[in-house]
């Protein structure tokens, strides 16, 4: 399974929803980067994604996007194959 990295804040309901969906799909570990504790990480996230909102989710080197993007990917049947493909 590819590693999952998520830029998030502790109180974000969309972050919690995205984490729950990933866990339902078998993800045991999510590298959490808290932009509320480290403002420089938000700047880094914005440089990587061009977005300011959280969550911002990466599966391997692929930027999936936010919670709505993750849910849409799952509904189209693309989330599990992306998670299960060989690590980069």
C-alpha cells in the first residue's frame, strides 16, 4: 500500500471525514501534517498544491486533493486501486 500523507487541522470536520474514509479502505497509517500547529507547513502545502484549505491528501506522490476530491475518487472506484498500487 502506498503511503498516505495529509495536511490537516485538528478541528476540521472534512479532515476527520477523509481520515475515516481512508481507514475504511484499509489505510493503517496516515502521516499527519498539522498546519494549525506549524504555520510554515501551510505555506509548504500551498506551494505543493496551490490550495489553502485542508485537508490536502497525497497518496504516494499523487496529490488527490481535498475531502470532496477523495470521496469523488472513491465513488468512481479509483481510491482502492491507487492505494493498492506498488509504492513509488
